[in-house]
C-alpha cells in the first residue's frame, strides 16, 4: 500500500514541477540527452489510481480488500520510416504493471458479472502486453498488424476509433466508464492480448472493413508462443465493417460511427448448466455513437450518445443478449472546456439454459462519472455505480462509489 501510494505522490510531484517550472523531469522528446521525436520514437507514461468502495448492498460493505487498486502504463511507438527506412510502417510496445486484488472489490464486496473496475489486473510488476509491427500499403488504405495484439486496440477511420467494438464515448477505462459492460461488449469472448494478425481496409474516407485472428488461449502474462503453438490450435477470429458519418450543423460537422461485427471462437465450451461441451461458438454485435450537439467549430465540446448490442448462443454462453446506451457531454460548465460528464446503462440477459447457476434473468448497471481535467497532465474522476442483481443472483443491489486519478507524463 505504501509503495503504491508513493507512486501516486511521485507522479503528482513530477506533474507540478512540469507546470510551475515549465520543464518536465521526464522529457519524452529528449530522454537522457537523446532526441526521441526527431529519431521517430514516441514515449508515453501514465498511471491510474482507483479508490473504490461498495457502500451498500452486494456481497459486503465491510471488506476492505481491493479498495485501492491501480496500474501504470509505458507505451513506445517507433516510426519505421525514420528508424529503418521502412515506408508506412511502425512498431508498438505496451508494458503494463498493476497492483491489488484481481478484480478490485468485485470478488469479495460486489460480485458483479460485468466487473466494476476494469483497471484492476491483480498484482503484476510489469508485463509486455502488446508488441506488434504495422505495415501500410496503397497509401495506408490497407494496414496489416502482426505480433502480440490487443484486439480491442483499434484503428482510426476519419478520426473515429473502430475495429473492434470501439466507441467514442465508452471505450477507455482510464478516462471514461470503469464498469466492464461500458468499456467492451461482454458477449464477445475477446481473448487476452496474444499472438495474432489484424487487417484494416479503408478504401473510401467514410467506410472500412477489418478482420483479425488471435490466439484464443492467450495469457497476457506470457509471450504467446506457448499457448499459440504448443497447445490446441484454437484461434479466435473477428470481422467488422462500418461507416463514419458527419451531420452538418451551424457550429461544424458532428461525427458518428456505426459498426457491425461478427466473431467466431472454436474452443469447446458450454453454459454453466450444460452437460456437454460444444465447439464453434459464434455471435454478432453492434456499436453506434453519434455527436448530436456541438458548441463550436474549434474543439470537440458538445453532447453525444452511444449504443451497443451483442448476441451469443445460449448453449455455449451464460450471457446471451446484451444492450448498453448512454451519453457524454464535454464542456458542460463555463470555463471547463475539457471536463467530461458521462452516464451509461447496461444490461446483460442470462440464458434460460443456465437457470440453476443464476437465480435472476439479468444484471443491470448504471454509472455516472465526471472527469475533471485538473491540469494538462492530471484528471480526477468521481464515479457512482448502481448494480442490480450483482452476478444475476439474489443479492442486494449494490451502490459503488469511486475516485479515479489519472496522471500522464
């Protein structure tokens, strides 16, 4: 606890030195006297701290385990053209460390099916969770990415994140919602970061198609070679297509993205009450978001909404149908242009074939947060979640309060 608290204090000190002295102790463009920017290297450093408590209902309001959790991230992007002379190419590495009980307060305090803290990864010193190479073809209209991959990492199409199950307003647990159901669609059995290949094709500015395949048994703690080539040959595959639109307004265009995807998982699996395993699990999903009001043409202040839907077969999954929706408003208050208010609702419906394990038909979650940009490098986010029937069993509805601090150097 003291060690993790020291990390938080250290990042705050470095940030305020940067604010008041004008120079950061960790200069990402000139590290150890070496100019990173001109050499084609971009370094990203951040840490996220979550203080979370179940104040009513759930499994327990007195268990303190997992109340304080967090992570730190180191990201390196290498320009292949500047470093190796490889045109339209890049290398990317993402290292992550984390602390406290895996799942945060969920296992002992809430018992949510979705998970109320997507930032909780357990006690890990440092893992290389992504390490991949990307090559562009035909003026970057076709991108090919290969290596250790996070399938939810995505690409950009006309400024919007797409591929796979992305959302402009519900996709980043370090700055937006913390509940797992409001970060990614839980009906999609995304594997851990593992060895895989992803292709992204963007032939026209507003339309794209993307497909990926990844080790279905991946473990983010490993390189991926053991699970990909020394066990059963199970590879998760996913494909998505979508359009990015713009609605004209007096204050500038309002962007939206409309995505449709399908996935396939060959691993033998079944719902909790099944007597046998089935192969060839498959499903589909939708993810929409649209800006509906724009305050001015100079920035992204305004109001937008999002919607998700997912389906998975009942014989191979406990969760068969899922829906979520919500909104975001950036710059709601005068003089607070970068602050974000968000509200989301999600509901997952349990299979009728798994009615022994689960005593309720569904779990629902409501979350509201306010991300306050304290400085260019620090954001503080109070969050309130209300979960009905945590774990889809006869447990009292839970109320969870949290404070998230995100620091970037």
